[in-house]
């Protein structure tokens, strides 16, 4: 079941339409927001910035998923080491 869900997710990513720069810019915005300390507002902020900069909104949402509850502890410890202590 997990393998099927991953396969569906990969297909959705492959079917993102638009210019490669448009999609890549949306993804970059999402990853940038995911690394910010705005923990509960990642998706909202990523979509808002994608609208502002006219980038791919679905790609921005996917990029924002880099920071999820499983990886957030490790990412925040690496990015903001003094904030954890």
C-alpha cells in the first residue's frame, strides 16, 4: 500500500505542467519556506509566495513538505542549533 501511494505521488509530481523554470521556482520557494522557523505556516506561506512571485503553487506545496513532523527535529537542529538548547 505504501509503495502504491509513493507511486501515485511520483506520478503527480511528474505531471506538473508548465515551463521547467516555473516549476523549479515553485519548488525552490517551498524548500526555502520549509527551512524557515515558521513551523505551522509552511504551506500557507509557500502558496502565498508562489502567488506573489508567479511560480508553481503545487510545486511550492511539495517543496514545503520537506519539513514534516518526522524530519523537523533534525532540520531545525541543523539550521538553528542555538534555538534547541
